[in-house]
C-alpha cells in the first residue's frame, strides 16, 4: 500500500505514514505505566481521532481473544489496516523499541534503588492509578454496547458475566472466551439472521 | 541483575523455543503464562532464582511500555541482550503472525454474518475482561484504604474527563512517594 493512499475507515482522521504510526505508538507506549491500553484509547480515539470509540472496541475485542498482548495485537492490526505489513511493524516497533531499552536499563540498575522506601511507595501509587485507569477505560467504552446487535441488556449481561468469571472467580480465559464468548457470538448470529 | 549463566547454543534454542510455544497459549496476555515460565526458567533450568523472576515481572510493570517487556527482562537476566532478544522474538513471532492474519481475514469479510456476529458477541465480553483486568490489578491496593481511594479517584476522574492518563500516573507516583498510597 502506498503511503499516500489513506484507507477510508470512517474515522475522522488517518495516519499519514508508517513513520507517524511509529511516533504515535512510541509516544503512547512511553506514557503507559502499568498498561498501555488506557493511553491507547486516549491517543487513538480522542487525541489523534484515528478511530471512533466503536472501531476501538471492535479491534480490541479481536485483539483480546487472540493470543498475545492486547496492545501489541491492536498495534499490529491498526498498522496493518493502514499500511500493510510495514505499518504493522512500524506500530510494533514504536510500542517496543524505546520502552524496551528503558526497561533493560532499569533491569541493569535495579539493585541500586529497589530498597528505597520512596521508590517502593511511588510504585505502589502508580499501581493503584494503573488499576483505576483500566477500569475507567472499560466504563468509558461501555456505552458503545448500545448499538450492539445482541441488544443492550443482553450485551451488558455478557460483559458482567465475563467480569465475574475472570475477575472474581478467576476462571481461565480459555473457558470464558470459548464458552461465554462463543455463546454470545451464536446469539448474535441468530439475532442478525432474524433482521 | 545481570547475566550470570554461560549458555551454549542448545540453551539459546531452548530459551527461544520455550517462549515460541507459550506465545500461542497466552490468551489474555503473556502474564497468564508467568507460572509456566517460572517453572521452566527457575525450576527446570535453574537460570534464575525465584526472587529474580518476581523482580523482573514487577520491574516491567513499573516501567513504561507494554507489560510483555517482562519477557525481555527475564531473557536479559538469563543471558544479557542476546537473551532478551531471543525471548522477545520467541514470544512475539507466532502471536504477531496470527494477529495480522486474523485481522486481514476479518477485514476482507466485514459484512459476513459470522464476522458481524463475532464482533457483536465478543465486544461485551471484551469490556467485561477489561474490567476484570482492572480489578485484578487493584488487588495489591485492596489492603490499604489510601491506595483504594486512589483507585476510586482515578476511575471517577478518568471516566468523566479527557485528561491524559500520564497526569494521573504522575500524581499516583508523587502521592506514593510521600507515603500516601
């Protein structure tokens, strides 16, 4: 795919080049402490407006049920959609290169500062915020279920059941995706056929 | 933490192959495979101690970037930079290939009833899983009232504003360093 040939995805704007993809994914990755997904939602949907909320949820759903880290899968899919393999690799490199260097530098220095109480305290505070950010992202995306073919109540029920199964009961992801996920897909298939 | 073990070529291959196999099993992120990595690196091979293993995971979660980078730290602690590259290549190659293939397959059949049903059925599941991830990440905070207050305040602020998440992280780090989390 040529760099100039922007893909029409229905989003307000599109990335102009693999280089720009690298820059934006690099920027979001460097802000992603304790998880990049909340930052990705902020950067892709609200700041760059490369995706609508609905498109983000759609891509996230596929990224989550495939093996591998959600954010890595999302970056690959997004990059591939716009610039093919080159785009996928640019987004992936943006996500991993600089943060990878930083984390390895930290690993080399780790012994020096791990015991400092202020460092431990700061990590605890960041951990609490990181948890809150992920929960807030889920809540923010929840309204996209309104247009879901399953219907508003049924889709809210599926979401709640997934939360209980994985978050509270700690069932393995495989079971939940295979059981609940496939049941929800089957129900959606049936609903789509009746229209 | 630095490279401590001298590896021969069959060890490199073993390290790479181990992560290669885990890649396709890691639905829900590589962290779900941490117990298996621990068994192999600490138990089977004796390349790392338990404390090194745990510290590697914690370090990657505290640093910016995807949590998958803990695999790079594990590889680094086994065998320096080549170890980090071998481990990351192993964990990424299969899942990356599959993700691109699946995305293309789905994009070419966007209007198919199955693809639409898949998106419709998986979307709510996916948001439920995201909530569950947040819940699990909040686990260490549940022992402290101040940390829980920080979780709740973050949710309240971020669900309503378009503030960049980095400001909340900075505030969390500052409050934590002052002993308030």
